[in-house]
C-alpha cells in the first residue's frame, strides 16, 4: 500500500494519539485530529472513543493553549464565561469532527489564567462542562473552572495536612439607629489570641456570601495556623439592600463605624486602633469597604477592595481620596493613615454586558492612579481572571496578609 494512503480501520493508526495522551495533551489531541483526517468519517468514532478512554479530564491545557471539548449530539456548542463577559453573542463556536460526537475549541489565554465558564448547547441550553470535574461557586450557582498550567493555588486553599485549630462562628443581632433596621451578622472568633495584645478585626460586606460561597472561616483557620496573619476577629455582615447600602452610603458606613464596631469591641475586646481595624468586600461591597475607610478613617485604617465596583460612583471615591490626601499633607489632628489592598481581574471589562459602567478594570486603574498621588500604603494587583468568587477566594489570603502582616 502506498505511503500516506488511508487505512481501512482505525486501530492501525490509533496508537499515535493514544500514546501521546499522557505525554503532551495538546499534541495528543492535535494528533488525534490529524489521524482522523486520514480515514473516512464513518470510521472515526472508534478512534475518538479509544482516545477518550485514557483522557482524565478537560479542558486540555498546555502553556497558553486551552482545548475545550464536548461530546454529544447538538446543532451548536459555544463557550461562555469570564473570557467574554458571559455574552453569548460574543461566544465562540466549537468545531465538530465530522462522523463523530466530538466538538472542540482551541483558545489562547495567559499561562496563569483562572476563569469561570459554561457551555451553551443549541444556542440556549447553559450547562456545566460534563468532562471537567473542577467547579467554582458563583452568585448564581456553580460554574466550570478553567485553570491554566501556570496558575498557582494559594497555600490556604490546599488540603490541610494534619489537624489545625479552628475558630467558632457566632450569630448576633443589633438594632441600628443609622439604618432603622435590626441587622443580623456573624462573628468569627479565632481559636487563639495574641499574647499581651487585643485582637485585630475585619468587617466584611456580603458576609453571607463569603461564608457560604468560599468558606472564609476555613481560610481564616489556615492563614492563622500558618502564621500568615495574626489571630483576628472577622465580622461577616450580610446586606439587606446591597444596591442601596453599598452605593457610597454614608449611613451604612456610620452603622459600621459607630454602632457595629463599638459592639464588637465591647463583646470581643478587639483592638480599637484603626491600624488594626479593617473593612473588606467584593464588587459593590468592595466599593463600600473602600468608601468606609476613606470617610471613617478614624475607625478603619485598613481596607480591601476585591474587584471594587468603582465605576459606580467612581468620582465620589476619588474626590474623597484627594480630600483625605490633602488632610494627610497638612497633618495635625485630621491626619489619618490608611493601608489598602486592591485587586481586579484583567477580564473584568464589561460587567453585566456593559463596557462603559461595567469596565471594572479601567475603573480600578483610575482609582490606583489617585492612590499613587497620596502617601497612603497600598498594594495593587491585576490577575488574569474575571468577576468571580474564584478570584476573591484566591486573593482573600493575600488581602488579609497584606493588611495584617506579622513583623519578621
């Protein structure tokens, strides 16, 4: 038989892609497609079946390439997620290998990217990727998760070896005069306490989500056990009307500073020093966290904004930062020190499908431009991720470590 002629059956040519499955996943899949082109369409399915019998999971990744794969009968398959701001109209279509149930899409991302996604089948059927065991919780349920080879999982998210001390979670209610409401909140109390010192504290917006979606108490346990942060009291405050409370709301900031903080200080003997008292949040919760620290720096000397929604009321935050900076320059009784952590994903360019008010990446960069003109301490990070609880879970440890860093 002349060299290069099609072989009559798949088994003769199958070993090439099969042998490379565990050596180089991308090369192995490319070889599968190349071998499929050498045989007739109706002979390809056994080749695909043999390849997938050895494949552990998808997406297949290598360096900056990610190969998404779906198997089944459909008229179309699309990739929707952080990489295209969840816009199905902008979502790329998978290719189908003729004669098989195999659909595939080759994409390119940063080597350390981490992104949420779903597959859209037949134009309107949104599904988790059935071949990908990795999922991440989101505000609307679980998503499939792409983790590129260069992404490093933070130590505090890795399985714990042995037994570590665990804190307790206590529920409280407080009648707020500023808000005219009875508020429920949850307090994480560490197992240990600083010797000879009061315990620092952090006040977290969207507290229920930090507890339920990313298990923040387990992260705190691990960070404290690893001495990445000192033992601290964490106050998780769920919103009642987050769109109102987190929109640069002075009354909500006063509730935190004048009602909740004194209650926690009395009940848990926390440190009243603003340099040991912080506020933290994500998205609009991050906007309000930064706003509270700027307007009430007499109480909060630490703040973290994870994907802060600074495109909403961005100018107001900047104006107050500049005013605070002037007071810092003048000094005297009005001078307040602030220490801030800011993180945003490079894929956060059109939240809710709006590239003007939803460009959180650009908004955070504008905020940082102002921070650089002040004398406040801050750490700013951009990561190849989207507007996701995966990003906020993965950077919670970094935020707390920066704000409450232990001296060497």
